[in-house]
């Protein structure tokens, strides 16, 4: 089986509507699908102006579809604005906004019921890596976040492994370290959901990925794509990443 490499941009709290549109219009020559998690304020305008190969996503949703949740946004709302997927469980949500696996699980279920695809982020912090708890921490994040999902639902989820210590630090995981962890994750998926799911599911890598380190990471057998923060904000570095990643098949 051969899979296209998946490239996902996570713009976080960056870019106005005008900046977002100007950026995505520069992607009109692409021949491979790429995904952008834009700020929710820019989703609708981007969806009206985007080139065909760009798929749009949100960076968060609430687990209820409407109600008294001041400042929150629902799956229905981001879908209405043009989102096809949502990033859930990002470490910035886990650490800065205290989201735990149970909370993330509720959001995932709601997103999937609302027909939004999910990118589930997991990752260990520096202390956990140093004290050799990585496998245990990731297993807990993975299974608790996907708790009670049907197989069909799990197949709508993309996993993004992002070591917390590598995010925004310019200290990416080494290719060998990344591969070992991705392979461990695929084995967990195999044990719980079987061979076909383990082969089909996308496991993306993230954390300080730049044009100069993308290839050594994407060539690892268990890295199916990348989630890019900082380097997705500049068109030059993002295009270089897309072009380099596009040379590989999985
Ligand atoms: P980074 O962010 O590429 O800036 O390290 C990745 C992410 O947070 O998804």
C-alpha cells in the first residue's frame, strides 16, 4: 500500500484574514493536497479564496454543539466556515489551557460525529523523556484520547506525535529517536486495532521541522507526514517543505 505524504500547517494565533488569503493564494500551483489549520477568523474567507489543493482546518473546538460557553467555537461553526478537519490535543492546549485526555476524548467524539476529521496531537515533555517514561505517557495519551471510539471512527483520526521539548525550540528529535517512537506508536495501534488500521493510519511528526531537516525525518519508515508550526508561517520555507516532502511515498 502506498500513501501520499501529508503536510499540515498549524498557524496557531497568527495571521489576519488578509494575510491568510495572501498566503494561500500563493499555493495555487500545488499538485498535492496540503492542509492548513488557520485561525478561525480567517477560515471562511480562506475557504472562498483557496486553491483546490488546500484543505482547511480549525485549531480547536468545544465538545458541545452550542450553548452558554462564552468564547468557545463549535464543530458545526468551523465546518460552516470551511473547515474539514480540526487539530485536538495540541500540547499548547494541554499545558497552557489544562486540557486532559478525557476532555480531548469528548472533543474528538464530537468532531467525528460532526463529520470533521481529527488530527490528535500527543507528545511527552522533557522530564518524561529524561526519566524514560515516554512510551508510557504516549500510550496513555493515545488510548485515553481515543477511548470508546469505533474502528470506523479511529480510521478518521490522524495521529501527530510532537515531543513537547521539540516544539518551537529549534531542537527537533533526531531521525532515529523519532522513528523509534513512531514505530512504537504503530505497534500500539496494531495491537489494539489490527494490521490494516496500523498500516492505513497516518502518524505525523512535528516539532521544529524546517526545510533543512524535513527530509531526514520524512524518509523514516513510520513517519507519514509532518505538522509544521513556525516554518509554515513564511511562504518560502513552507513551499520548500512541501516540495521536499512530496518526493516521498509511504
Ligand atoms: P513548530 O510547531 O514547528 O514551530 O515547532 C509545531 C507545532 O506546534 O505543531
